[in-house]
C-alpha cells in the first residue's frame, strides 16, 4: 500500500494552489489526490467551543441564577453547515495509508486553532508537521514544504490560541448574559468590542460637550511675507495690537534655516493598509481584509494578517526583483528612474509571524485591467507603498524668521524643496486616483512653499497689519481609519514592549469587531463616520471599568504572548479568567426598577385614544392604548381588514386615530372579486372590539 501525506489547508482555494505545486491533480469529493499527497481543506472555523446550553438544561434560558457558567470539561461542536467537510477530513485522517498530517492552515494563532480543533476532535494521533509560509507563490510553497517543522513545536502557540478562545467565551457569555438579564435587553459584551465602543463613546462625548471659542491672530505684511502673532483670545486685544504695530517698527530678531527630512513611509501591516484604504477609497476594515485575502489566494499579495512593517533580512533580492517589476507594471511609474534602497525595508527582529504586505512576482504575468476595480485598488496601493518605502527621503529647507513689534513676537515660515524623493512618487500615485483624499497632517504643514530673504536686525517701519478671526474646532468623529489607529495604540502603555500583539484585538480581528458593534445596534455608520447609538452610550455607562478599559485586553495579550513563547502557564491564566467571571456576577446582584428600563426601546406615539385621550402605541399584534384602565385595542389581524385583503398598517391606524377615517387604495370586494379605492371609517362603540366600516360614495342626484 502506498503511503500518503495528508495536507490540510484553511480554505479550498489555498488547498488548490498547494495541490498544484505538490503535483496532486486528481479531484475527489472534498480533497485532491496525487503524487503521494492528499490535499484537503477546512472552510474556515469548522469546529468551535460549544454553546452554553450544551453544559446543561439550566443554561438554555438566560437567567441570573445560573451564572457564572464555568465549564470544567470543555465541549466542542462541528458547525452544522460544515459537517460534511469535517467528516471528509476525519475519514482521511483515519485512512490506513495516511502516514502523517501536515497543518497548512494560515500561519498564525487562529490558523493553529482551526487545525488543532479538527485534529483533536477527529481523534487523530498521527505524526503532525507544520507548513509556515507568508506567500502563496509556487516558490514559497515549495520552499515551505522542504522546511516543514515538527507540529509539536507549535504546541505553545495552540495553547495561547485555546486560552484566547476560552477566555473570550467565559467573559463574553457571562458578561453578556449578566447584563442582558439585568436590563432585560440583549447587550453583547466582549473583551475587545466593549473597550472599542468606549473609545467611540468618549469621542462622541468630547464632541457633544465641546464649546467653540474664537481666537485671533495679527498678521504683519513684510516684503511679500506674512509674520503671524501668537494666538490672542480677545478681538479688542487683537485690534489694539494691530493699531500699535502699524505705528511701530518690526525688527527681525532671528532667521533660522534648517534642512529637514521626511523619511519614506514604512511598508504596510494589515492595520495601516486598512487605514489607508479607508482614507483613500472609503473601504471598511472588513472590505480591505477580504480584498487582501482574495489577492493572497490569487497569489498576487503576501499574507495579509500581519502586524509587521518590515521584510526579513533574507528577502533583499526578492524585494529588489519585485520593485523592478513594479516600475514597469504600474502606469504612474512610467518614465521614473528609481534607485531603490532595499536595506531600509529589511529587519528580521521586527517581523513576528509574517513580514509586511507586498505584491508578489505573480503580478508580472497578470493583466491588472482584468482584476475587479476594488482588488486592483488594493494591489496598486500595496505596490505604491513598496515603491515609496524604498525611495529616497524627501528633503526640504525650512526657514523661520522671527520678528519683534510692539513688544510681541511674530513668525514667518517658508520651505523650499531640495529633493522630492518618495513624495514625488506619492504625488504621481495620487494623480491616478478618482477622488483625492484629505492630506494627513505632516511635517511641513503650515510651511508655505517659497523663500524668505530676511536678515537679522532688518527693520520695517510702520508695517501694514491685519487681524484674522478663527474658531477652535471640536475633535472629529472617528472613522474606520482613526478608530483602527486608536485600537492599535489602546493600552500600549500597559503592554509589555515585547508583546507581539499590542492594542485592542489583533490585525486580523479588528475589522470583525467593528462590524459586530454595527450589527448589534451599538454603533452606526454615517458616511465614513462611526457614531455610537443611544444603546451604545448607555452600555458603556452601565459596565464596570474592567470591561470598558483596554487594560484587560493589554494584560491578556501580554499573557497570551508569553504562553505562545512557552514562558507562561495556561492553567494559571485560565484560573484568573474564572475568578474575574465569578467576581463580576457577585458585583451585580440586582438593579433598581428605574435602571432596568434603561434599554427599553423608545415607542413612537401613533395618535391619541378616541376613548380616553391617552397615547396609542404599536405592539407586535395590535395598536393599544397606553392607559391600563382603558380597553381600546385595534388588532392587526382584524377580520374586517383580512376579508378585504388589506394589511392593517401603522399608517392606516394613525389616520383612523387622527381623523376617524383612512383612505385605502386597494380594498377587495368579496362580492364582485374586484379591488376599489375607498375610505375606512373607525366605528367605535366602546365595546371590547373596535368596529370599522367602509364609507359608501355619495349618490349623485
């Protein structure tokens, strides 16, 4: 019997690329066979931690009394829609001719978890090896298979992934059930999403409480340049200074010339790619991740879920080859002579699981115009960033002239570009964009192009002056670009400098966190802006600081990084998580009635009750009077409307309450079988049921 090596990838498209390189060509049901290999796939997360209800009947209903839920023996479930593929993998693992299994799932913490859940749940005990690659190019796959690692070397990484999954489950399920039961409203609480929501709520509060203030500058006109005063809080003070200056002398007290350098940008990690794609194209973080993943699976881009902005030291020749190819491939590089400085891009010490995101040589034989526009945008953006990162620095001369007039200091600034460097490439790339993004604050903002030819001691008699009025501006609402930056930086002061993952979440999960907050109704998108809803603001207000501060996540990530390195004990970490869940439940035994109603949906009043004048609201099955003493109720399934094939809509109900009648376009006549336009009258006699009738058209005389 010929022995086979079973290779398990994370997705079908990746499995196909691997199979092609390994020479496996024969497509079977759920796997590809050939050349001594069986190549199959997982379809993302096939197996997950079981729902709370799996641990006992008492957990099926959400109740305060059943908390905290702390599984002692963890249970796992196969996703219902992926059972067929799991069974295929299980059968393959147990085939007599399979001698070993290769984990070819994505090379990171989650990829490790996906594979191990399948391997363990299937009860597989065959030798396991690990493929660890950063690109789907044929050469990278071949090289990866010639350097397969022992799967057990990655046990600490799996332990870290498992701790992350279990801790998220314990805190997420207990906190979500606890606060949902207390407030009688589904409130999703999560280790990463709740502090992210807090950042949006804090920004919203800063905007709401902001009070606009005016301030003033006095500007002196000196030899074609403007010298500007410090900020002045009062208009009369500014006008007085202007008057005094125009009767005085302005003396140049210093001229400073500095040569400044704006260093080229770093290569993209996932978060910076998502930020830039949001700023330039308006793509959400999830859209960018999905596009980058598609390009990775098409072999055109390297692995996207990375937090590194450098390439490894051995990639110099690869980078040089790709740069040369991009110069000929990207239209905006036409006629540009680039001498790339590749060494600046290399630093193995700053590469964790994967190097920075760059295009691959596969692009050389790809027709860019054949790609969907969205994919082309991301690929070109990554190519443009690689070119800029390897280009010369941008250098300019900044001149600052300082003047004294009427006892006040005035400053004039200007700059002259000495060498365009990477900014020339950026300008060329920007010129190809349909919409021009807002420029980011940069080194030379506030410096006007031009020269200043002043000398120390130079005097200007009675200079012309003017006053300009300005307003202080509130902070801007977060968009995805600024929120991703804030998530990346959150809690950094509490994070071990060696922690590979800092901030809230990981580059791979931040997009999903934002989507979850929007889907849960705690945040809404308004154009590019992300604005917390009333429920979002209330949720942050009622939760303890431990759940809304990024400190918890920072501590977790520190611990998880140490576990992944084999330097910390997973059991000790989980013990701490369980204690936290117990403490949380003990801290919130009950709420006052007033607080319980905090998340009650605001009801829109449809009109006034014809019997008692109280507001009438819409229920699931009826329109009811809010006065409990009054029995006025209009049922949505009333036979009058059903017989006439009319849905009893809120619009009809509101008209009946306001005018006692409602015009209805398509009333069905059971007698004639035709539809007609008519007016329905509210014929309430004060009984248990409300009556209606159709107003007959008046007969013409």
